[in-house]
């Protein structure tokens, strides 16, 4: 599982945009997005940088959490 902090994710619309970006990078991914803590957990076989790049392309600033 990879986890990102996405501080500029502020509403339900952001959540669905980020979700779409993750699915675009990996259609088999399952994502759990917590708007309260602005964190995104992704179950994926893709590299974290692939998911991160796709979220960034959607206009957000994800940083990888360890
Ligand atoms: Cu929003």
C-alpha cells in the first residue's frame, strides 16, 4: 500500500478527481481517501511514483508518506 498526503484536497469534488486520477493510473487500484487528514491510501501493484504523477497531473500536490 502507498500513502500520500494531499494538502490541497479540500472537498468532495477533489476527492472524486483524485480518485479518477488513481483509477486512470491503475484501473485495479483501490483507494481510500480521508478528507479530514488529507491522506490517500492506495492499494496498487504500480509504483508509488506512477500514482503520484497521475494525482499531480490532476492538479494536486501529493507527497509520499512513509
Ligand atoms: Cu475540492
